[in-house]
């Protein structure tokens, strides 16, 4: 499919982030594939996958399904609010595109990057080397979204709202960042995707009512240990 066809296939769609952290029982490519297939059976239209080995296996088995590819560190930082860690470099972006992802998502916050590369330089080089690929900016603020559009990103996602030092307070409500979504939907000339803290069908309905192009859901679907904790923590004796 062309890039325009890929984007059109994701309009008004649920995209599922199928990921497992290092050391979890599901952190195996074959498990990622099985979870991906299950979400597609439920009606998902696209996938967000971490790391080339997972992307490669899923694309070999499901070549027609659009994939948003990222990389993440094997061992998470102790203070991730101050680190760029989602696809932080040209090399990591190339690795997921070469594995078969049609879209590469990158941390597009204004935080310092772990390499000497600037995000603008990375975007220009990716556009040159992969002219048919789509670039997604994972941002936390409206300012970052505006900068990402100027750099040439094709899609904007609210992924990092609540996960930077500037926005960490937004996690307190447990709700998606609907105010950021509304602002971006009105002011940004790119498809805007809501990602982050989507836990209920009502969240999905509200997202599309506010102008979301698509929604990406992760933990609420594919992280059984996180889902289980939410129920366990509802036990009255544990609340005391």
C-alpha cells in the first residue's frame, strides 16, 4: 500500500500496541504474534510493535496489516521522564523500517537526545532514505506537536503526555489527555492519534468525538499483569 492508503486504512480505527517488557513471560516474538493476531480478530486495524525482531515476525505472518514500529531500551531508565528512549536515533528508526514497519514512531519531545543527532537531522535523513515511510511524532505538549509538524512528521500522537517531567502531573487523573487531543485536532494539520491511559470503551468514543484520527490502546488489552493489578487493587482489604 502507498503511504496515503496506509493512513486511510487507519482512519477511525483502533490500533493496538502489542508489547511486553523485558523479562515478562510474553516477551517472545511468537507470543507477540499471537497477541497481535488475537487483537486483529477483535477488530483492530493496525499494530504498534517494539523492536525489529517482533516487527519482522509479525510482518512475515501478517503482511497486509499496517505496523507502527518503535524501539525501546531493554532495561527502562530509572527516571524516564528525563530520557528520550522511544526510537531515539537514526539507527534505531532505520532498524524498524528495515524490519518491515510502514510507520516509525519517534520521541519528538524537546528533551535532549542521547546522541549528537538532532531530531530535525534524523527526520531529513529518514525522508531521504525511506521516501515512502510515514513518520509519527510521539509528543507530550502542543508546542512539541507544532515543532514536529514543521520538521516534516506525517502523524502526531499524544503518547508521551504524562511521561515527561513537564507533564507528569497529567497521569494523576488516570484519564487520557483529552484536552491536548482537542487542541491538536483543532490546530494541527496532520492526523492526530490519541495514545496513553485509554482504559474504557467510553474513552474511545470520547476520543473520536474530539476529533481523533485513530486511537492506540496498549496496557488495557495486551498487558495481563497490569490489568490483573487493577482488579487486585480493588480488593477492599488492600485499600485499607
